[in-house]
C-alpha cells in the first residue's frame, strides 16, 4: 500500500541565492527535514548553469526560478508571486527554520487576520545558540500593544526570518525594486503598516541564520543609501532633505561609505520622487517617530540604528 501524501503545508518557503551552491543545498537539506514539509521556491539570482542543475537535482524537488540576472531582494517577490499557499516564509541560502516554527506562524496568521507579516526570533551561528542583535531591538519596541496582533507591533524585521501573508505582501508590491538590496525590509514594513497589515515580533517563531562571516564590501553604503531612499519615498520631505545633507557632510569628511551612499541616492532620487513617492499616513509616521525616539533613548551615541533602519 502506498504511503499517504503528507498534508499540504500552508506555508511556502521562498529562498534567494546567488553564487553559493553549497550553502543553498545545505539550506534545502534543513528545509526538507522540517516536519511541515513546506514547498520551496528558489530564485537563483546567479547565472551559473551548474548551480541551477545542483538545485534542481536536490531530493526535495524545489521549484527553481532563474530570472537570468541578479534581482536582489526582488527575487523574493518573484517567488511569492509563484507561491500557491496563503503564507510565505523567507530564507536565504544561509538560513532556515526551526522545526514547528512554520506551523506556529501559520496558526498565528490564521488567528489574526490583521497580521500581515510575522517577524521571527533569529538564532545565529552553526550551533544556533547566539541571539541576533535585532532580537533585542524588536523586543524593546516602544509601540503600544495592538489587540489585533500577536506579539509586539514593530516596524522592521530580518529578511531571512519573516513569514508574510501572501495577499498582503502582494497588495503592497513586495520588496521595492528601487532599493535592490540592503535594509530593504524597512520599506516593506512601513508599506504593510500604512495599508493596515500589522507587523509583529513573535519570538516563539524561530529562524536560524548561519552567515559565513566573509567580508561584505559596500554593505555600509548600500544600507545608508536605502535608508535615505526610504526617507524620500515615504517620509516628510524636510526630514529626507536634512538626512541627505547630513550624508553629504559625512562624505566631505570621508565618512565610511558616505560618498557612495550619497551618489547612489542622487542617482535614484528622480525615480523615487516622480514615480514612487507615497508619504506615510499620519498614524504610521507618528509610529515611526516613536520608534526612532525610543531607540535614540537607548543608544544615543550610535546614531540610533533601529528596526526601521535595519
């Protein structure tokens, strides 16, 4: 007698990878071992046919999408469009999910229709014993509890440790193409919140992240560029202007990555203003300012990097 088919999981895992086949295959191994047996969609942002063949030959039979170019974080949006489940969990080629976490996430999304995205607790390293620093930032969110949501309302998340309601994600357009990669989560969190889809930190849902520790040249500039572009896209114009002038001053002082961040911002600014600017509604803008004030109180010397600028 044939074994019965496992129940269809309500969560698809969307994974992006580029040029790291060993990591991607290891992640597929971990996802295939989950009791939920989630369907997996892999977006290969590289152009190496050997990597695509390796992914396609994995025993878990993931669906592999090959856009033929590096789409950055927009690859996640491509995967979500191809998913056929109500919820989508994100992984990178160095991250996966703890057993049972996707089941818990789906149950919470079922029980809370206003929840658009669940930000998970992230454990770091091969042993999974270290806390990602963002966990503490999210856990200290100054936003008031929302009875419609589980956990704590937040305005940010880690891209490889989130589970989204597919309909809400697609309704706001997913990850914004103007940002490409680097702190791209902030804009999505703001857009979800602005449209009434709550974002909440739920530490009972756990993701694992095992980065290889290799240097990431240019990362600082990308993150700062995208923070500035997010300001121009959604925040009041005087604030965006002030922060961009601050970046220009840092560039004159040879601050790390400032000149590159400024150049990248100015290059994309016409498109941001002419095609994509949509200021946040007042309630969401007030929430952003509350988060910024709360983080500044806890880390006044650091320039207050928060979940809003992750």
